[in-house]
C-alpha cells in the first residue's frame, strides 16, 4: 500500500501537467484564430492628373452655302467640285444682260436730266421759271442716281466670289440652269484651322479656361492631335447640364474632316505629391468613405476625404498621412479594434 502511494501521486502530477499543456495549446489556437491575416498598403505620395475624356465633333472654321441673290440663268460655274479656291475667286456668274440694258437706259436718262437741271438753274436765276419747276428737275436727278446705284448693286450680285479661302463642295446646279433667289448652288468650307466642339459637364466647368490645351483622336485612329480652347458658351445648357466648348487645331495636312467624331482629352489639374491609395481600400459607410488603418497589430476604422482618382488609385485629401498602413483585403470581415496580421504589403 505504501509502495502504491508514490505511483498515484506521480500519475496525478502527470495528468495535471498534461491538462495545463492542453489548455495552453487551446488558448494559443483560439488567439491564432482571432487574428485575421490581411494584405496591407503603405500610403505614399505620387503625381496624379485630373483627366477628362469626352466626345466631340470637328467643325469647319468657316462655312457658307453658295446661293444666288438674283433670278437668272447661270452663265459661268468657275470651280471644280472639291477644289480649293482662294478668297476673291469668281465662283458663279448669273446672266445680267437685262440689268446692264436697264443701266444704260438710266444713264442716258441721267445725262438728259442733268442737262435739264442746268438749263432750269439758269432760268431760275433770271426768274424765267418757278422754284417748283427747278426743284422738280433736281429731284429727278436724285431719283435717277438712286435707280442707277440700285441696278449697279444688282449687277454686282450677279457675280458670286469666294469670301475666304476654302474647298468648294459638290455642285447642285449646272451651267445654263435657271436659278431663283435662295437656290443653293454649292458650299464653301474653310477647313484650316479646324474647330473642335465638345460639351463639358457642369462640375468640371471651373477647370476650363481660354488657351487650355486639349488633345484628341479621330474615331478608330491612333494619331493624337492637339489644340487650344478659344471660346466657351456664355451659359450652361439647362437640359444637358453641360457647357459647350470650342477649340482650334491646325489642319494644314487636311487630315481632319468637318463632321467627324473625335475623342477629346482634357487635363484639368495636376498634383505632384498627392497621397494615393488603392480604391479597393475604401469602405463606404453612412458617414462617408473610410479606411482600416493598421497600427500595433490592430485595425482602426478611419474616415477620409477623397479627391482625384484614376483607374485603380484615389487621392486622399485628409484622414491619413504618408506612410500609414491600411488594410486592402478582408474588409467585410474587419471590425474596429480587432487584431490583424499583415500577410504581405501590396504595391498597388
């Protein structure tokens, strides 16, 4: 009996030690399960540009419809379809034979009326006629002078010249055809420089100014063209909530055709030292946008203010500092204050 007592005592001590060891392992496993493994990102400074990409259209610098202001037969069509013409070039000549005949008649009447006015001036000086008779001769001269100026103006309208350098469009009439006032004969388009028209959403209007540089591409093209803003509409469109903008671009190579669709790129703002974080690190809540900061092995839910963004990154204006580490994975399972372990640091 005395020999068994040490055996039981040793067996009891073994069970006690084994039980304590198991409790310690269980506690360690529980603590291990409570610590989440997440990926972290260290907030850093980098440049960012506020770039806006919007659709636009190419417009001609100048454009007119070539129309006749007189009725008559087309005597001359002095252009080839699609050809380039210089300012002042005669494009269309409408028959003015009848008008010139009327002018000759009026000029003959003017010669006679002036001679009559001179004779009556001599007579009135010796009281040979009344003042009314002399005044009538003066009025006749003035009336004929006005008629002659009117005919000469109409004769001038029979010749249509190019008001600016440009390309003539397709013909809508032939030589010898009869035209009436307002009939379109062709078009004249000035393509150099080209105008680029586009609409900027209201919230970006503050970044638009005269001489702002733009770049654009043609639909399906890869070549990048550049231009400068030269004018803006004085008011925002109430329906689209956008402001119409126009820019000028050199088109000496005639690669830009009016009416073509373009994709315009505007650089509204550039920040050289913005604090940037991945957009996937943001936690949107009722109070706004938040991130989980990692400090001393625990996470802290922190509200932030954001600014510019690109495809993957977003600027943080306030709430965190350069060098802060934040969680970028497991955000749905995180809670304020729980312990975490950083599995790895991601770069972007």
